[in-house]
C-alpha cells in the first residue's frame, strides 16, 4: 500500500497563515455583532477601550478612507489592507488632519486668512493679516481665497521636502 508523500508546508505559507489568523482574531474583536463587517460604532467602541478617543467625524473619515467598496462598513479585506499599510503612514495622515483641524477654527473644511492669522498669533508666530493672505494665495490652487485640506497637504508635503533637503522654510517678512 503506497501513499503519496505529504507535502511539507513551506515557511512563507505557514508564516502567512499565522498572520492571517492573527488578523482574523483582531478583526473579530472589532466586529462585536459578528456580521463580518466593522461599523463606525464598533470601531469607536474598540478604540475607546484601547484608550483612544476620536470624534464621530474623525471616525467617519477613517472609515471613508478604508472603505474601498463604499458600503459604509469595513470588511476583512479592507481591514487587512489597513493593517498591512505602514502604521507610520496612518499616523502621518491622522497628524496631518489634526494639524489642518487646528487651523480650521469654524470647522467648515477651509482655512481662511482670518483663521490662519488667529492661529499663528496664538502660536506666538507674529504675522500680519496681509502676510497670511499671501501665504494662502501661494497655495490656493482653486482660487477661492481659502486653503482646503488637499491644498494644505500639498503645502505641508512641499514644506517637508524642502526641509529635508536642508533649505529653510520661507519667511513671509522677506517678501
């Protein structure tokens, strides 16, 4: 009686299976009602348990970013994509949004000259309203006189890149 040799599991498959099992276990902790999807409220509850507190708007933004099929819920595949993406990228995106929200005082999704002036002065960075208007004009790609989140991201990315190359950020008083 001859039997076929049992295939030996390769290390990659075994390691991948462990990661998938671990991912499923974490996903199941988020999925409180066990429907195979994570809702905004389930996400909020788990994050709250872990000591993080996010506003309903922040949670909805995270969900929108992760929810590739736009059904308003996170399935295992979308959760997997999130977990496998760099945590540094997620942290940077959240920090960018927090920075934008700091300036967007009236929470309308735009930074006006008045808001920029107010926040910069609160931060001890003395600048005139005209200085702030020039700063906004330099990044206002849609010409509405405000900075939206996309324009803010481009501005911050450009600023970070120029700082990485050893150059100093521009000073408005030099104009």
